């Protein structure tokens, strides 16, 4: 169930400290289905901690996170793991592909972890690899492809389960500007075509420009930035 205001994922008054250091100090967040929201801020501002809390990887010390009408902070570890396997997708700065697996096996991996038979999982993986323009790399291993190609494979892996939210943490940080632009174009187009929300952590304005809305995190607090028409 989606909340009445249409938001798919909502966080209110999030606080998280590591020892004496406050990573989040009352941060708030919301995203609608099909919306791309960029979370920006300087290094150490708390933006990655915010993403990890929203994705159920880290529990906040206090505050609420509501996903599709469910309170994330009260779910068990196994319930949050199930969400990350099925309803959440992830793209990281360096792809984090499994080097021993081929590219198609990497994309199929989330489905295989959920019990999908290998042939069915690889068929679905190839469909997404075609959309991300890397199906010709199906039998190559991550060490045999370029950084831009590897990141497209990582995007295909994030989308293969049909997630409702994709969390992208500096997805173009290790790429040159041309490859970064192409990865962002493919990621945002593919996510919007499936009505998936995207939570995009970045410190680059050119990457944030692909979003519908920007949230700036500074000193653990968040501010929603208005976009001019």
C-alpha cells in the first residue's frame, strides 16, 4: 500500500550517531513512484548514511521510515533482507560485480538468490542487458570489460528483479563524463519505464541534473531544493 500522499518511501526526523559523531540529525526524505531524487552534499554530510537507512541496511537511532505503508524500522533483519533482495535495487560507485561470474551471471544473481531457476533468470538478465546495451558482453567476466560497460551491467543487475526503489550511490563516480552521462541516461530511462523510484546519492551537479528533485544534506540535516520551471 502506498501512503495517501502518493509517496512510496518517506523518512521523518532521522537521527543516527556513530559514537559522539551525529551522522543524521533530524533528516527527512520522500520519493514517489517513478521519481528520481538526488541526495547531494559534501563529503561527511550524512548523505550515504541517509541512503543506508532508507534501504534498511542501517537502523536509525530514532525517527521513522515508511515504505509502501510499512514501517521499516520495526521490521526484522530477515524482513529487511527480503526487501533488499526483491523490492530494492542497488548500484554502487564501483559496480561491485562478482569477478568469478560472467556478466550475464552477475545480472541474474539477484533472481537466483530468490530461487529463480538458472535458465529463467538468465533469460530475464539478457532482456535487461539488451536494454542497457551490454548483451554482447554476456559471456565476459567483469575484468574483461570497461568501467562504463561494467556499470551498465550493474544497472541491469539492479533492475532485473523489478524493484520499486533503486538506490544509486555515486553511480558515475568512477567514470569519465561521457560514460557517466550514458549510464545516467540509461538508468533513469529504464527506471521511469517501470515506474521505479530512484534515490541517487551524488556530489556532482551534472549527475543531479538527471533527477526530478534535489535534497541537500548538510551536517546531518536535509533540505528539499525547489526546481525552477
